[in-house]
């Protein structure tokens, strides 16, 4: 569709394509309404989870224990392996895009190329090959399309720690139903993992006392610019 204004031809799709195609900004806008919370508050939760998962580095290339043979990968340590956390988050992002834009929605190339043609879904996904925005999209879709409370209900670090232990780490979900029972929350490993998360939040608050303020946006934008510059350099080599 072309739009002519005072003799100037403008390709409308090119001008608004960033909004027509699924990206983190669209997701944040939609999920802010769905979860009934500000975009800053969503970013704050994402930042806290990635801070914990990467031991404070917030490195999109982070390896679990700095060991490439371990399954945890990236900002949110989504696990590799067939039907691992990375694949699950990727399939949930595909599901989310179709839910928002329809079954014939255009799936971003970076995501679509991981869909196995025979299986019709993503079987394995290593988050470290994705940039920061793409990993954020995996996290957002994973939380939007799974069972559990809305992120807008998380008001304190205690709330976030419980949500993380229940719906991100989920290491004691023995029956695989996506929900953690009160009995499972008494598991010593669950208690240890949640306490570790809360300990990291004390460090997080010390390093970033304005942790719920808009400076998170600025820091993430700066990190995105580093990612973009790195990709441009890699392409030029």
C-alpha cells in the first residue's frame, strides 16, 4: 500500500512495519494491559530474574556455571535439549504471535528457522544464539502463555521469588502439571532455591536502589545498542 502526500510516495508498510511485525515493544504494550501493570514494572521483574539467572552479569551469552555442557543458557537460563525450557518458550512465543495476530501471522525469521519441519514445532533452542530483545520475547511469551498468576499480581521481591520458583525454575514440579503444590513448596531444594533468589534481590537492591524506576529502561536500551553494534561488526567481518 502506497500513500502519496504532496507528491511524496510513502510505503506505509515500511513506515509501520516495526509495529505490524511482532517485537518486544508490541508485546510490552499488550502485556501491560493484560497483566494490569506498567511497562516499567514488567521490565523490573525481567531485570530481577535475569540478574539472578546470570549471577548479576545480565549477559545474553551466559552459560550455566560457565560450563557449555550444562543446559541453562542465556539471560533467563532457558534449558537446551529436546522439549527443554528454550524450546518450550519458543513454542509459546509462536503460540502467542498466532493468538495476537491470527493463525496466518508472520513468524519472525529468527524464530521460524528453529521450527522443525517434520514436527511442526521447535524441538530445541539455545538462547545464547539470540540477542537480548529476542530472549526477552521468549520470557514474556513463556509467562503469558503458561498457567499461573499474572505478573501484575507480583508486588514484592517475596512475590517475585515465589513466582520464579513456581513458574520459571519449577524444579519440584514432580507431576509436570505446571503448578507447584503447597507440599512441593516444603521441599528443601525449593526452599533453598527461593532463599537464594531472595538473597540475590538484596544484592540487586544494593546495586540498584532505584530498581523500580525508569532508569532500567535506559540501561536496557544501552545494552540493546551494544548488542546491535556487535551484530553489525560481526556481519561486516
